[in-house]
C-alpha cells in the first residue's frame, strides 16, 4: 500500500514543465520554448522566453536552458542556465522617448527539487546567491553611461506549493542570509555623482495566493475571486549615501534593528503596512548649516486597510500611523530654542483609527478611475482608538467615535456633518504655550486666541498640574 501511494505521488519531468507553463499563464505571462527533448532521464528545454505585456510596456525574460531531471525517487530536480536576461520596453510618453531596460539575473548553483503529484507540486529551492544587475537603458540619452544598479541576495532557501488547475493555489516561504545593493552613477552635464549602498540581514517571507483568471487583467481576476496575502521581515538594515554636486558633498547614513511589511488584496479590500525598529539617521554636508544632524526613533509604523470595490453599503477601513520616541540633535533644537527653554524629551506621534466608508467606484477599475469626478466615496464613521502627540513637555492623548451625515455638506463647508464625541486629555500644554510666547515664537494676541479656544473645549482638572480634559 505504501509503495502504491508513493507511486501515485510521483511527478515526471514533463509534468513539472507543464506545471511551470500553466503557472506562468495564470500569472498573465506568455511562455514559449525553441525546443523540448528527452536526454536520458532528463527533459531539456532550450530557448525559453516568458513575456508579460501591459498598456505602454512589456517585459521578456529569456533563459537559455532548463533541465528537468528524474531523480529516481518520484521527484524531479530542476536546474537552469546560470544567467537569465530580461528586457523591459516602455513606450514613448510626451517628452520621454521609447526605452528598453536590459537586466541580467545570475543564479549560479541554484537548484530546485519538485515533488508531490501533478495536481499538487512542491518546489524546494536553494542556492548560494542571486544577483540582479542593470545592463543598460537604451533610448534615453539622459541616463548616465556609468550607471550601476546591482543587488545580490545570499544564502537563499525557499519553497512553494502549487495546486489546482483552473483555480491555482500557491503557498510559499523564503529566507536569505543577506541582501547587498548598490546604485551609483554620474551626470557629465553638471559633474554630479551619487553612490548609494544598502545592506539587509536575516530576510524571511511568506505568501499565499489563489489565482483565478488571467492576471494580465488584475481587476477582472480580482472580481473572479483572486486573492493574495504576504509578509516580509528582516533583522537589521543599513544604508550609506554620498552625493556630490555644485553645492559640495553630502552624506547620509542610517541603520535600524529590523522591521516587517504585510500585504493583502482581494476583490473587496486592500491592506498593507509595515514597521521599523530602532532607526538612526545621520546627515552631513555643505547643503545643511551644521556639521552633522542626527535623527533617531524607537519605532515607526504604518497600516492601511480599505475597501476597493463599489458598494451600496459602508465597508470597514483602518488607518494607523506611529512615530515613537523621536529624538533630533541639539543643532536642530538650537535653531529655534537657543536658550534651551523647551524640554528636549523624545517626541511621539500616534494615531490609530478605524471606520466605515462607502465607495462609489471600483478603485481597481482603471477606466472608471480615469473618468472619476469628485471624491471616490463617502466617509460614514470614524473611531479614534488611540491618539497621542507628545512634544516639548506637552502630551495630548485621546479617543473618540464619530458618525457623518453625507446629506449635510453645508454645516461644515463641504465636509459631512459629524455626530459623536472625542475625549482628549492635555498635560503641559499651557506651560508649552507660555514658553513659546516667552521665546517670541508666537505673538501675544495669537496666544490669547489659542487660550480662549482651549477654554471653550477643555476644562482644568483640579489637583493635577497643567492638566485639561475635553469632558
């Protein structure tokens, strides 16, 4: 029985090649080969091209040879030529000429083991490195002749599972020890130069997709039921940028302690976001009035989730923005606070909201979006889950919930009339206003107006120093 089940799960070189072609077709590519021939235990396919075409642009990936070898255990080992090439053609637009961007992809020693069954194949990949290199851009005379763009990923491993026929399900994971990239070039017209390097360590990622229809028409594929989700993370990153122009030299360097990004898309919604931890940035050069400027923050985060489909009823959305414990060097503070009257504590801006919107158009429909006049939808509800602005000794926090009447656009001059409440707490605001007036940054008459406004919407909390609330 075990032997029989194993035999049912075998795949052949021909089946793997057919699966590859079917997967390419599902992703909107046209795949062709100059020849296919059996050589002993291997199927050798030569002259492979994969072409993707969209309005105004097309791309062709060329591979000299792919060899599908029967491993003798029901699996197939796939190897390819060490280098693939890609040509991306862009049509002329206005003053921009037609261009062809040439790219080479080197993957020496890269192997893929394919196992499973014709209905569900698993690809396991591993290789020492992949290098993507810009070979040139033809047609645009403004491109520097010495332009260098190159990225190398090392210590790669990954797998993906492909199942289904008309509806293809793809689940994948990958990891890499590191990524190193460089962008460098010069402009003879003004003798300017740029050199940027990037290094990322400990990369990992995963994705899950269900592809229905032709991905060449993304809007139609999404309506048919196509879904995509994915995530990416890294352990640390650093960059170094040097620019030389008529104003002199400028340098920028940065590091962080890792981050991540997520993505999801289907016929009804789009979501993406990311985080960065312990970032440090240093800037120096003739373009700034200081020898050096330093910026740092503990956490940066962004998140957006929103509907993309036209609907007769409101749908959920979410928006988050966070910059926690931002510090800037004294050189910046001294520009407007030379007497050091303001506290230079770390600053924080945090906004976390959810709500409901109703769209009047499909955002993924290019034709509908081009014909759009006015706003694409209506805001119906907004919940403030968290709000914090912490700056120069003042700390404002709050929460709230609002609904909006989109039939009343006159009460607040073009904005739907809100109903609800927002609860705020402000600590140290009066003290900050006093210092700003003493420093001459805010005129006395404007300060009086600000205090009157605070008095209308806030009340002092008895027993607490410089504390006000809106309720």
